[in-house]
């Protein structure tokens, strides 16, 4: 896994080492088979072929492990997405495609569907997921900064925060209402993209 993408996103401080990656993949396997709220460290340890103590030493708590899995999945998604994205397109096109691809992954992946049914507590600024999103969107913001509306504060962190909240919110809506891709795209174009573009 690259520590820095060709577009400049730097994951050097958040990319998991090989041992941690093995544990994260094991946790993903357990999450794919069981309800997110009921999985245990024992189930994950069994899947990973390690002891529960090893998991606690590595992650500290079940919640931290679950957050690390979500951040790792986001990082993998972002790497694949930006490897196939033309950053010469407009900012609105990049955001629209990002959100739509997120929804398509959610529809086809049981782990993603389970995340969308959970809470938003892992999305707060400073969280691992937020740090992944900030690393991802930093070079994008640099490319399009003249075209992005922001408030006071760090504009890259704001952009990252709102995009992960949107990603989660749209995902949850899709899971709960089963709306089709055309409806999601219409909402993104009508309500989401105008909120980011400068007038």
C-alpha cells in the first residue's frame, strides 16, 4: 500500500503496518458475517488466529478496533477512487462521482451496509477516519481551492469533515429507504454540490 498517492495524499502517519493490516482484515471478515453491534474481540481474535490480549494490545478497545477498520476501508476506497479519477474534471464532478461511487460500494458490500446502519461517533474531527479523509482531500483541496466554499477554520479539515458526514448520511439514507442511484444523484446535484461551490 502506498504511503503517498501520486496526487499527493500522504498516509504515512495513519497507514497500518502488516501485522495491524492482518488484524483489520480479520475484523472485516467477522463484520461481514455478524451484526456490527454484537461482534466480540473473541470472534475477531479467532478469525485472526491471535489471542484477545493481542487485539487489546494493538488497539486498546473494541471501539478503537472498529474505528480502525472503518478508517482502513475508507483509505482503501479513496486510493482506488483517486487512482481512477481525472482531477482535471471540475470539483463538482469529482465530489459527485466520489459520493456516487461510495453509494455503489455500499450497495454491493455487506460491511459498508453495516457501517451505514451504525452511528456517526467515529466521524468527529480528530478521529482516525477524519485524519484519513483530511489526507485524502488535502491535495484535492489544493487543486480546487479557488472553487470551494468554506467557513472559518482549516478549509481542508472542513471539506474532509463534511464529505465523510455526507458519505455516511447518504449511505444511511440508501440503506434505510432503498432509493435508487438516480434519486441519490439528483439529491447530490440539487442540494450537496451547490453547498460546496463558490457563487
